[in-house]
């Protein structure tokens, strides 16, 4: 079961994002603070969401490892100003 991740509509990133990791095919993995004192990551390619971590370093390492392995392609939201 996937967890609901509140997203910032302006950035397209999870609320509380503190770092981004770039995956194999450029899907972003966002490291974010789901609640005070916790850290988690959300892959914007495959949609996977981690468990909450107490230690930022553990969450950051896991996010980076996921970005290094994940082969999904991030689907971009529809842009209002098409090029
Ligand atoms: Zn992924």
C-alpha cells in the first residue's frame, strides 16, 4: 500500500523537500520531512515511498541508493505554457 504524500503544487515536490537525487533515467527522488523529527523519500518516477526514518543520514543514503537503481522515467505534469 502506498502512502499519501502531500505535494507542493508550485514545485511538484513533496511538502518539506530538503534534497533531490537524480535517478538513472532522471526521475527525481525527493528527500522530505513528512513530520517533525522524521525523514522519508519519495520517487517521482516509480512512486515508491519509504518508511519514515529517524535519522536523516539513513533516509538520504536510502534515497540515493534508490535513485542509483530505479530505472523509471518521470512523467511530467501537463505544462500550461507549452513550448
Ligand atoms: Zn523509483
